[in-house]
């Protein structure tokens, strides 16, 4: 799907009558969103760390939409205290580039990290830290801008078509790092740290994009417009992975076998590729 200025202009000015009531629209959107599917599928009583927690909005989804998950224990790590942090079971404040979460050595069942790795100096440091902080079979959800975000119209270009968006192109946000972590980069670093990638993809929902755009027209809600734009353009991607000791065990076995005899370079390279 094209994300040129003209393609966005055509989509933005199309006539569409919203078919879902606002409450149903939001509930349907969050039921389908990969981050909420991930959260609702965690084991009973799971301890979840929200890295880069923002205002703490993730806590809303313990109660809504159904099925509610009041059993989840949520913790937050952020550079400043969010408005909803009182709804978490605990939180720590810190700059990831200078310090990492501690939580008295607590081991987590899951880590949720949305729109964060594009803001830190060393994105791979998240995966190194998660490998040590997650329990065996612990899971991680990572969400960040897709490659498409670098080629979307900029805010000035969107303004020319009357589009009052918060962010249009990846480089519109001055807090984004110059180099956007690629899908391959994230998968590679997760696997190197013993994670098995389970799912990955672009979050693109054409119906939700159109419905949210119509809701924006009716209410002027800029959040709905921003979400509509992201869903229309495929601006966001995600990956889920599980901490897998089996993969590390297989690699260790292969390396021990090579140590017993002088390995040729090809043997070592093959062992590393098998990761």
C-alpha cells in the first residue's frame, strides 16, 4: 500500500460514515492489537514489567476489555513518573542509558516494551537485560516503528492536506535515534541471547484505520487520527519471543563437541549459524 503524500491525501479526504459506536470501536481495536493479545494471554499471576511505561496506560488493560486480568502484577520503568503509576504494583524511575531496572532482583514472567528502543543509545541492551531478568520461558513483546515510517509524509507535508497529526515521519520526532533498529537486527539480537521468536509483523488494520479516521472527523480526537494514520501506513511493527534454554543447550553441546577436536573454521561457522 502506497504511503505517498497523494495516497494519504486521497485516504484522508475519502467519505466514510463510521459504522461502529465509539465504545465498540475502541474495544474492537484493543482486542485485536498484538500488545493486548500478548498481555491477556500471559499465565495467571504473571509479573509483567512495562519498560518505557510512559503515562502508565498499560494498567487500563488489566480491567478492559474483557476478559479482565486483575491477577496480573504490573511494574513500570520510565524516565519519569507517569500519571497512572499508582495503578502499578511497583515502579522505578531512571534513564535507561545510565541505569537499568533493578526491582531488588525480581524475576519477571514477561516484559512489554512499546515505542522505546528507537529512543535509547544501545537498543540491543534491552535484550541483554531481558535475558537476565526473565524467568525460564518468560516472554517479551517489543513494538517500535517499522522501516515504512522513514518514508511516510512528514508533518509539513501532512499539514498541506489539512492533516493535523502528531507525528508523520520517523524523523519528525527529534528524540528518535538516527538509526532505526531493523526487524533483522531485533530478531538477531534476541536469538543471540537465547530467545525463540514466536511472532512478528506490521500492525496494519485497514478497517480500524478508516473507522478511527471517521471518529476523528466527528469528534476532533487527535489520538484517533494518529492511530488511524499508523494503522493505515503500517507505521508500527512488533515481535514476541520466549526465553528458550533449549536453544542455548543445543549450542553449548555443539561447541563442547568442537572443543574435543581442533575445529575447522567451517565447523565453528556452522555451529554459530545453527543458533
